[in-house]
C-alpha cells in the first residue's frame, strides 16, 4: 500500500491528488492552481508541486511508435 504525501498543507493537496489531476489533463502548475487553488496561500508548495507534476508526467510518458510512411515516388522539377 502506498501512502500519499502532502504537497500543500494549506489546501490539503497530496501527491496522489496531483497524479490524478495529471491523468485528467492537468499539465502545468497553472492548471493545478486552477484545479486546486495550489500556491494561493503561502506559496511554499509550488516548487515541490512542480517536481511532483514533472515526475508524474515523465513516469506516465508512453513512447509513440512511428511507422514509416509508404514509399512515394515524387518527381521534383527545379527550374
């Protein structure tokens, strides 16, 4: 079982809250501020919240497999 860690004591925001917000589309501290009011009291949480946000985005990153396009013959005419 994983325990949540408080990121913002003023608003009661945990790292799990931030992780859930990322999965719902929050991708910046500005988004977290709109969603939770993060950083609107004392502001000490913003740097740690940014770290949690970036770590969550990085850990959830799924590389996209790019398939090469079909070969297309194109004639180029330079004049």
